[in-house]
């Protein structure tokens, strides 16, 4: 049963993408969109139950283990939320003229192609397939980023394509080197991750070290780790809201999954010390680099883009601190940040639609005009800033605990200072938007229901994860951590 | 009622209050009243739980595990003597606020939608719940959750009427500083949990016992930093005078009266319980730093309060002063604890003084803020210069405000004097016990404490005189009327607490046995302070330990009452002489409200005396009619600068924003930069690999 | 053919590849750059052929043919047509002076050899200098992309970097699995296609060249 | 003689203080007049003023609130209560726990606080000015007074005034050490400030700019003013009693009984007499200081008190 699930999962979005091309009617397209996302979710849950029952399953180049499952579940949940959100958002976008009526079906097709490539990335066992799927995500999302067609959109898409393609080619170079090291002992199956993992301790540390550096830079560019992060704010701010939610919420995480895959190999080959130090350095740079841009930012989506850089940095820090606690914290942070960042982008999207301006100085008094939207925006901002009742605080505490445990006092100190500084910046912006007198530019119409439903779904998950980690998710995260650290 | 079910009952009540408040949007004022009623019930139950623990045997503490939320941490509540006492203090003021709240919201903002008031009531219940459970937290994670929950709830309350810009800025500054404090706290707790392997306090205590002195001191100062931000100690007090006035008055009463005390609870829990060495005295640096910080906070707090003309800002600055006084007591207790075999009684005396002042301050500060709230509810004006003559129009509020003013200025018959007297005795005892320069420092802080008492009296003479007495200066004051009964009831409850603690403090000291036992493990509070019966306060000064000085507040109160009756007879005069009213004598001119002494004028001499600290800036413009000798109007604008704020905070904020502006300006948008960075990163990484693994 | 001679040939081809890389960096005219890339692809096709002959691995023959067909002839011809019909400016506008780029290229080569030296003597013997050459080619290709203004020269840089990658894959592992190689080539073509579409759309909608697209900053 | 003072003795001393208060003021005024070579009013003049005032009618400001009427009562009560803490006839702590020096200073501060409130209530400029100036000097005086009390308390081990006097009473004048001299000097600096006399405040004038204590009494009239005047006389003698208890060692030894009481009161009268002469001399030989020079003047007192305390502790 699991094997059929494995190859059906990527097929579902591909088939939907093709079906999307056939119809023009917007209502029908949204219906198909939601239907396929819910089917995807159900299949993923079935797969999860299957894996929990009988351990990792492989089928050809695809393989699903607990680590992949964490990212798969995050992907399917966010896809469902995005499709719910898109219903209301699309009606408004077409009305305003941001989106031409006839290009809607291409938009949906591209989104589902994008989701398909991400599913393959998450399930890929063969490192080559992983790379090709990564390249696929770049191309589909590049077109989506530039979908609005105006000057900024094209510029963002152009930069996105060039920088990530270079990054990916470095990634490929690293994969080649690791394959070369593995080919000597593993023979034909050298490209499959599980095969390499079995033979990893015997690999030549020199080659693997260089390979890991190339992969770290390559997939790090895709993940938005500093100093390769400069494309991220442009791409995430110019893309349409649902796409930027997917980009920030899931795509970054898939790149991180790539890094984690290679980290396990490098840890086995040249000792855990090397990859954790590299991750620690990149994590710290990302957390530090994001701060000044968050403090003096005026564009709300760019603010959220830079904030994603900071949170990727935190995940890298978690992995860098290493050990069962640090890795557990990093994986939890991946899930938390994915959910919260998507909610933040949705709330920001509705705010921008209402004021049809991206500048935070224009968006004022949102609480007066759109109370539900404003409260959700404040909830997301507070959660992103790491305030307790929400989930991100829990994962930050675990990462901090790991940091203090291994005595990385300097890194912990920098991390704490930066978290407080960015907390101040984020709250200042969120507060200035939510409170105060609404400016005349504010649209007074009622709030559409579908974006609210999508946002409330994510907010519920966020608060639930904040108040307590349910047993099943905790078990999943624990088993995933064992794969990485064992 | 067995204590075990107490905490869960408190949680249920506050939760019910919070949920019912949320229905306010549809059911209007009824839901708000229910919300406050539930809060009242919760507070009463909490008070009974606290009393029950305090009056039981001191050593006992109830451990109650909470449902398992997080796999890696066992959440639990543990109520020992210290937490019970602070729970009692919280419930004390919570009862008054719950009674006072609904009518205040109705009177102060009749127009405001019930939804906004619903949110306020929800946040109030959450605020009370998180504070109560913070004091009974049994492990680090519950402590941190309640700590930030308290900050968040109070943030929502501070920005509750978000129409005015500075409320929002005040809220932001408060949240950021509180978060900074929590970050420090988080680091301190995590360092301990890392060694202990678990989150609950018992294992933390065990882990802390094996700490080497250096880490123990760094951990303590990190925790102290975190708590000092929340307690509003001088260098970190900047958020307090902005945040407290922004909240609705009954919430300001809670924030000033009680929230600051929770930070004191944290300091005590860390200093004497978690980080205390198993045997032998605390590291000396702890006590001296806390004493020094307490003294500076006391003096600077009252000095800045003197120059404020906004009633609620003045009260907020006074909170800084009173926290300073409490910290003087705590610091002294830290210095004297186990310093030598005979100093146990003195340490207990110092700690009793601090804990007593915690309760006293909660009572009279709550009363004063509720009084200011009543004035605000009727006149919608906070600036004293626009009030005046309210005593004739609001007799009850004026009377109770005067009661609070006398209490806060530490004048005899009331509770302020009791805790200040005990602090003086502890300071005197400490000075004799600690020889060498340390004794002189203790003596200096005693002098500063006396100065603070005097300045507080001056400040409240101004506050009460200018606000309530003389002629009404504006129409707002002219048309003020007395506030409805529930508001007076809230104030009267706290007023009666002040009088009771003032006249018969012995009974509260009995409640202090449990906290002093859990913390100091030395002679219990009642053994030292009320050795000669509940109505007599005595202190052990001489080395032989027997009680040297003892006073009886009850006898003094009786004496005052008797003499007042005699003076009243004298005041009636011998014959039935006539009594008539005449305008006040103003050298023959017909008196108007412009003749009255304004707050600025009242505080001017002191502003000149303490000029170095205030650095007053003033700007006088003269409007002349033709010749310079005919003045039509003089406009005076004076402003006092808060040193800590201008020197430290403004400079830091400007520095950070300028730096980030420069960085942002330099980031080019060109794609070459982007590729260059990627290439550069790879080049440097490979270079480092080549070098390190040669 | 014995393995030592194969190693010798691979090392010589590596040296030649380095030389063509210097040509690309130093190219002032676009045509010169295109021809250099074509030469590079040709050399790699020869290396693939040599390796195929020595190891008898049939896939390598397919790869050699593909490289020759697509990369040595197809893409340069495509670029040539684009340059002619789209009246793209002939000279290459560098962002930083060519001398500086050359200095950086030398630094990259030195670093590449320093890194491979860190592998330890035995490992170095097996791969010969294929690894350092591969690293140098890839990084210099990206350097060209980073320091040239027009979109076309950036594509040339991309192809050069892909060539470097291809050469390493073949030399170090004696032939990657076929589907991976095919996948890589497909990706390069697809990336080039999307880039040309973007260039055309930017030119048509905004009539600005790729170079001054730097409105999004900070 | 030492031994505890039962309740009746304390009440007796209390009434004695209240009755002797105006006499002390009368004596000071008489001595000042003599020093200025003029006749001056009789020593019993303050009693006549009080009697007159108690019979007169009251003219009250129309804007004053209910508090104004009660202020004289509370001020008089708290000042007289402070008197109960001063040992007059017999030294030694009272039989039942009553209060100590800090309580005495607190009661005097309460009286001053209520007077200031009363001054502001009438709503004129002079009341406000008097209150503001009084409340400027008061916080500067209190710490110094506290330091002086502490310097003797450290030696005696208690702050209870009777015990302090008993401890002082036994040692003859020559047993004074440097700390006692400095403490006494500080006290002498403070005395004019506490009793509202020349260098700090001018009791005889009605010129708004110079009067501190008087400014607050302007609006009171009739029996109210009488009570306020009586309170200020009592305050003066209580302060003198405090100084006598803290510093003057001359106390005849003797058992209990009427004779001993008379001896005790006599020695108290002599001590107060010495201080009266000092006050009169100071009043007639110095000019009033400008208000903003007073902190400097009190600074001298503060330094003396601090050094006295330092000598005791180090």
C-alpha cells in the first residue's frame, strides 16, 4: 500500500496541474484546487500512518522516512491553507486587475507544478533526483514570482533565477563530489542516500568535506542563509501572496532538508564536529545580518522576507548546536516557522489589498478597519517575535537550551541580543500598522471570509503547538532526530 | 476547603471570567460585570488558599502536577510560604480592582464599545491568573510562561485605547524592555536546567548547590537584571512612568501595586532559594549591589515624582521609589544573612521589613491609583494644573486619597510608617553589626531613606493640595461630582487595609512566619518582631539579642484619638462665637483660581535645590503691549529631564537606527552584488577548509 | 590504453580547459567568449571519448556525443544567432575592470589547488589535478557571470561553469549514472531557455536592459 | 533617676509640656527684646494671646473644604502626642511600649504635612508659598535629625528616647567623646530650622517672602488659630526636650516620690533654659538666610552628623 502511495503522491499535483489547463472558469478552478490539496493531505496522512506502523519505505528513486515526513506534512498542510486563501485572494486580485482573467488557469497550473516538484524533493532518496527536483522548483517558482508582470516582478524573478541557478550548480558540484567518494565503495547504488548512509563512515573525509561545503553554499542559497540571502527579500516580496507564503513557508524548508541529508553523510564521514560548526557559522551570520534590515524596513513583505532569513538562521543554529535537543528544536522550529510565516504573509496580503500599498507608513489603524485581520496580523507578529503562548517561543527555548548545554555562550549571547532587537523592530512595525487612526487610504469594505478561514486554520495550529506538543508529533520529531543524530 | 483543589479552582474562576468577557461584544455590560465578578471570586479564593498555607506550619509546601503539555518538561505548581504571601498580596489588590473595575469602565468611557471593554476584562482576568500562577510556579517553564503571559496581558491593557499614539509607543517600549528582561531570565533558567537536567525547582536547587561561586554570581546578576527591568529599578525604569498611566486606572493600580512585587518575588526566589549556597553567607557582592540599587531607585524615584504634574505619572514614579525601599530591605537581608552567628535575627528583621513594605505599598499605591482613577473618571483630566477644589465636590475620594497620601509619606498612624520604621531599625542594627566602610554605606542609605520619606511627604502635599484643595481651575474640575458607590467601596477596602496594617501590624507579621522560614531558615518573623505580643513591634538591636526598642502603634493611635477629642473640645472655643465665611485674603484683590499656587510653583524650590540632578530646561516668553514695561501675558514652559532616559536610552535608540540606516543604504540592488556574495562565501569557505585541514 | 596515459591525457585536457577559461575571462568581444566556450565543450567531449574508450563504459560514449552535439555546436550557434538578429551590443561591458577579474581568476585557481592539496597525497594521486581544475572552472564561470553586465555574457559564464562541473563529474567518478547526466544537460537547456524568455519580456515590457534592473534594494 | 515611667507619669509630663510651651516662647521673646535693648512683651504674653484667640469668632475662607476645619485639631493632637515620648521628670523607657525617637520625628512630620495641606486648602498665594517653602526645608532637615538620633542610638543600642536619656544621664559631661560633640553641633545647627527661628525662618514677621511657618497659619482664625499657635509652642518645647534628652547628661540621682519628681522637672527646666538662651542669642545675632542658602547651612549639620556617626561605627 505504501509503495503505491509513494508514487501516487507526486502524481496528484501533476495531474491537477494538467486538469487546470483545461478549464477557464475561476470558480471551477478554485474548487479543483481545494479538492486536490485536501486529497494530497489525506494521502500524506495515510502515508504517515503507514510509515509509523512499518518504518521507512522505498520505491525506485523515492523513499519516505520520518525526516521526510516532517517536511511532507508541513508541505501538504500549507498547500491546503494556500488553496483556501487563494479563493478570496484571487477574486480580489482579478477585480483590482493584478491578475488577468485568462492567465488564472496558468497560475493554478504553475502552483501545482511547484507543489509537485516540492513533493518530489521531500521524498527523493536519490541525490541526483533531489537536485533535479530542486532545479524544477526554481524554474516553476521563478515564473510565479514574475507573474504580476510589472517591472519589480520581472526584476525579482530575474535575480531569483540567476542566483539560485548558480547556487544549485554548486549544489550539484557538491553532490558529484560526494557521489565520487561513495562510488569507490558503494558501487552502482552510490546515488541513493540510504545506500551512502550505510557506507558513509568509510568515505574519504577530504572529498566529503569539500563536497559538503559546496552543498552547504548551494542549498544554502536556495534556503536563504546569509550571505547568500540577498535574492530572498526581492523574490518573496514581489511574488503574489499565496506564492510567497509557499516560498517562505515550504520551499526554504525543502532546501534545508537537502542540507540535513548531506549533513548526516558528512557527520558520519568526517565526524559530527565539522558540519555542526559550518551550520553554526552560517546560522549566526543569518541571525545577525537580518537585524538592521528589519529595523529600518518600510515594505511589509520585504520585512517578512528578511525575517525568514533570521528564522532560517535559527534553524541552522539549532542544527549547529547539534545533539538530540538542538536537532529536535531545529525540526520543531521548521514546522513552527512554516505555519507562522504563512499566516504572517496571508495577514500582510489582506492588509496590502485593503490599503493597496505595501508601505507600512501608509497602513495605519488596521484594527479600526479590519479587526479580525488586524488581530491575526498582531498574533502572527507576536508569534514570530517569539512570545510564549505561541509555538516559536517553545522551539527557541529548546534551541537555546541546546546552545547553553554545549557551552556555546558567545553564540547564545549573540542569538539572544539579536532576538530582542528583531522583536523590537517587528513589534514597532506591527504596532504602528494595527493601532492609531485609520488613514483615508484604508478600504472600508467587509473582510472576505475565505482568507479569514485560511488564516484562522493556521492560527489554530500555531497556538495549539504553542500550548503543548501532541504525542504523535512529538514521536515523529523524536524519530526524525534519531535519523540525523543517532 | 482542602488546599489541593485551590489552584485549580482559581484557574477555573479566572478562566470563566475571561471567557465571559469575550461575550461582551454581544451581551454588552452584563458580560463585563460577570467578568469582573469572576475575577473577584478568583481573588477571594486565592486569598483563602494563601491564608490557609500561611497559617499552616511554615515549612509545608503543596506540590500539584499540571497536565503534561511538553514532553521534555514536567509542569507543576508548588505553593510554599513565600508564594502564598505574594499570592495574598496579589489577591488583596485584585479584590479592590475587581470591585472598582466595571463602574470605572462605565463612567470613564461611556461611549466606548462593549467589545473594547470586553477585551480589557479578558486581559484583566488573564493578567490576574498569570500573576497568581507565577507566584505558585513549581518549575522554570511554568514560571516563564506565566511571566510572559503577564507581560502580554498587561501590554494588551496598556494599549487598550489605541486611538492615542503615545499609548501605543508606551506599550511598545514596555514590551521590548520586558522581553529584554525575559531573555536574560531565560538564559539564567536554561543554564540551571541544563545542569539539573530537569525544569522543576527542586532539581534546580540541587544543581545550584554544586555551582562554583563565579557562575553562581553571574547567574544571579543575570536573573537580577531580568527582574530589575520588570521591577522598574532606576536605570531600567523608563517604561514604567509611560506604561502604567496608559492602562485603565484599576489596572494601573494592579500593575503598580502588584506586578512590580512579582519581580521582587523573583529576586527573593533566586537569591535565597534557588541560587543560595547550602551553608554559609551569600556572596557579598549580591547584597551590596541590591542595597545600592535600592537606595538610588528610592531617591531618584521620588525626585522625579516631585516634578511630575500628571497625577498617574507621579504615582508611577512613586512606585519606583517604593520598590527601591523594598530592595533596601532585601539587600540588607542578603548582607546580614548568616554573616555571623548572632545576625540571624537582624536578617529576619530586614526581610520582614521588606515583605511588610510589599504589602503596605500594594495597599496604599492601589488606593492612590484608584483615587486618581476616580478623579480621571469624572474630569477626564490627568494634569493637576487643570484640577483643584475637588475636595468639596468629591469628599469621599478626597478623604481616601488623603489617607493614601499620609500612608505613602510614611507618617505615623498608618502602615507606611510601620515598614519604614522596621527598615530604619534593620539599617541601624546592620550598621552596628557590619564594621568598617560597609557600615557607613548602610548609614548613608538610612539617611537617603529619611530624605525619601521627607520628599514623598512634600510630593503628596503638592499632589493632594493642588488637585483636591483650593479653587477649581477649569470647568472640568468645576463640574466634577462624586463617583458611584462601587468605586468608593473599592477604595474604602484598600483604605481600611491601610488603617488596619497601620494600627495593628502585629497580626500581619504573624503571616510572615512562613516566608521568612522558607527563605532564611533562621528565627521566624514573629519571634523577632512581635516578641512582646501582637500589638507591640520590637527589634533585637543589642548583640545579646533581647528586644531593645519596642513601639506600639496601637497605643499611639489610641493616644492620638484621645488627644484629638481634647483638641476638638479646645477648637470649639470657650463661648459660642460667631462663624462667618469671607474670601481668602489676597492683599485686597478679589481672589480667583489664578491666585492659587500651581504644582510647578510648589515644586520650584526643590527643583532649584536639586538642580544638578534635574537639569531643568525652561522657556519664558513675554507678550508686551508696546512698551517692554507693560506686560500683557507671560508664557512659562518648564521641563525636567529624566537623566537615565536621555543619557542612555535616547542615545542607544539613535545609534542603532543610524547604524541600520547606513547598512541598509549601502546594500545595492544590483544582481552582481548578489552573485558576488554567493561566490565570495564559497571562496572564503573553501579557503578556510584548505587552511584548517592542511 | 593504460590508466597512466589516460590520466596524462585528462591532466593535459584539464590544463587546456584552464587556458580556455582564461580566454573567456579576458574576452573583450562576445564572439570571442562564445568561441572559447565552444572550444571548452569540444575539449570535454574529447575527454569523455577518451574515458569511454579506456573504461569501455557505453554511457560515456552517449555523453560525449551529446556534449559535442548540444554544447559544442548547438548552444554556441544559438547564441550566435541571438547576437546577430537581436543587435546586441558587441563589446562586453564589464562591471569591474578585466584586469581585476583576471587577478580574481588567478586567486580562485590558487585556492583550488590549495584545497585539493588538503586532500592528502594518496587521494590526490587518484584524481590527479581533475578536481582542482573542476573547482577552478566552476568558480571562474560564476566570476564571469558576476562581472559582466549583459545577459548574454552571463549565459556564457553559466555554460562555462556547467562545463567545469561536467568535467569534474566525468574525471573524478569515471562517469555518473546516465539519467543524472541527461537530467543535468536538460536543466542547463531549460535554464537558458527561461533566461532568454525573461530577457525578451524585460526588453519588451520595460525596454531596459538587464543591467540596470536594481530598483529593489535595502 | 532611671526606672520605667508608668502611664500617669507620662500623662503628667504631657500636660506639663503643653503648659510650659508658651512660657518658653515668652522667655525667648523676652530675652531677644532684652538683647535688643527694648522692653519687649511680658513672659506670659503667649498665654494671653491664646486666651484671647479661644474666645474670638472664626472667619473661614469661602473656598476651604471640610478638611480645613479639622486641620488644627489633628495638628495639635499629633504634636502633643509627640510630647508624650519626651522624658521630662524621670529618665528611662516608659513602663508600657509607646514609641521612640523615629516615632517622634514621624509625628512632627505628620503635623507639618497637615499644616501644609491646610495652607493649600484656603487657596491663596501666601498659603501655597508658605507650604511650598516649608516642604522644601523639611525633607532636608529630616535626614540630618535621623542621623543625629542614630549617632547616639548606636552607642546606647536602642532608639527609645527614655533609654537614650538614661544611657546619657549616667555619664557626666566630661565623658563626652568627639562623636558626641559633633552630634551636638549638628543638633545646634538644626534647632533654628526645626523650631522655625531666625537663620532659616523668621517667626516675628508677616512679610510673605520671609515667613515659612507663619505663612501657613494666615488663613486660620479664632480657636483654630489658637490651636495652631499652641501646637507650634508645643512643637518647640518637644524639640528642646529631644535635644535635652539626647545630649544633656546633668541629671540629679534620687529615688521615686514627689521630691524626685520636682528635682527631675527642675533639671529639665534648667536644660531647656540653656537652649532658650542659645536660641535667643542666635536670633538676635544672625540675619535670615535666603531660602536657597538654607540647603548649604543644613549641609554643615549633615556633615557633622555623618562624621559623628562614622566615628561611632568605624
